[in-house]
C-alpha cells in the first residue's frame, strides 16, 4: 500500500474482532511511532502497549467515548514528560507518532481509533507511569469487526473540501 492510499483509506475504527494482533505487527506499529519526527529530535515519547482485557476495560473508563479501547486487541498509551516549557511540542510530537502508528496499522489491515484520557492520575496509577511523566493520548488497535467499516464510502459531510481549507499566500 502506498502512503497516499493509507491516508485516503484511514478511518476511525471503533469495533474490533476478537482476533489478536500478530506480534510482528505490534512491533511494526510501535517502531513506526518511534521513527516519527519530533521537534529538535527530542523523541519525548514512551509507549505502553496494553493487551490485557481487564486493563483495557479499566483504561476505557478513564476518558469519555473510549469504549473502543475495551474491545481492542491492543491499546498504545503515549506518555510524555510532565508539564514544562516544551509541553506543547511534546503533545505535537505525540500526534506525529500517533499518525505514523495509525498509518502503519492501516497498511497492515489493522483499524485504529484515538482516545483522550480525562483522568491522567487514574492512568498513572493503572499503568505505573512515573511522576515526571503524563499521558492524555491513547490509540486502540484491532482488526475491524466488519469489513464494511473500511470499504464503504465516507458518509456525507465527512471531510471538508480542499478549497475550504487550502489558502495560498494569504487567507
């Protein structure tokens, strides 16, 4: 699959099959995140790969609309240093690593969906995150429960048209 194809075909998948992910696929996804660009090559991220169903269910309860995490084969929790003068860049860089992981997963036929941690202290306790680090971002992964999730056309109103978002030289 070409990168453009992965970009065009990427959907937020929230319902997964019960099939576990292959270890080589998990490693590829994690490596894609590790290889992402970052400000000043700081690579501020750590990734916690969660597969235990009980822990996934607990993690799903730490943010609104995160039911997809409980049904995932894998959830990757992105952890960065606690707040400091580089916090905005750390979160931006985390988004880069998340995008790389999701595109790598798309190439492998694995669906994914982003989630937001609203209770970071709960995540810290659940996952043993050190006091000098924090998390707000998770990504659930798994094979789509229904192939139509990835093959049906985008619903009406899915993406804004090019001319609405692209401006040349000035607004």
